[in-house]
C-alpha cells in the first residue's frame, strides 16, 4: 500500500490494479477484490482450462491470477495506457489498454469494474480484434499439437 491520497475509490483502483498487475503482485491484486467478486475474461478458458470465462469469488480469481502471472512475459502485453485517462461514475470504473503503443501493437483490452465499498465486485475484461486473433491462433496451434 502507498500513502497516496486519491480523489475516489475509482482513482485508487485505477492506479493500484495497474501497478500490482504490472508488478506481478498476485496477493496485492487479490486484496482489491471483494470476497464474492466475479471476473469475466476470454483468457480464463485459455489460462485455467475452463469452458466458462466467468470466475466466482476470490479463490477462483486467485487461481487465475496466479497461473496468468506465471505465464508472462508476453511481448504483446506492454501495459501501455494513457495515464490518468479513466471513467468513474461512483460505481463503474473503465479504462483502456489501446492496441497502438509507442513500442508497437499490444493486446488491446477494455477493463470494466463495478466497485462496492471500495473493492472490485465485478470485473469484466473485453478484448479487441487484435487480442482475440492472438487467442484464436494460440488455440488452433494448441489443438494441432494435440
């Protein structure tokens, strides 16, 4: 934790989630989620082999974050975003990791989080065409190797 003062829970989560994810701080990330939080991502089936992309509760989210962290680095995850550009209406927090970066393309992601009592209650991760294309190519290659 830092001593930084933020104007809102949204601003705090915006900064801390990014910093902890980038720093591979699984336990720190998990602390930002409510006990009964849900997380939805197209990466869930690829990382932990589930058919559903929905995780329920901190235990399932922890397993996903831990395994996902082990599988990095990925040259297409650059963690580039425009600092300070996010939307927060008091409940919903959103920001983008755009495809185009100063260092080339990255997997483009839109993070959407619903906050409750200062914690992430629902987290949805939306991938764009470039990222989904990477997932499809990876799945096809994996299937061809089976």
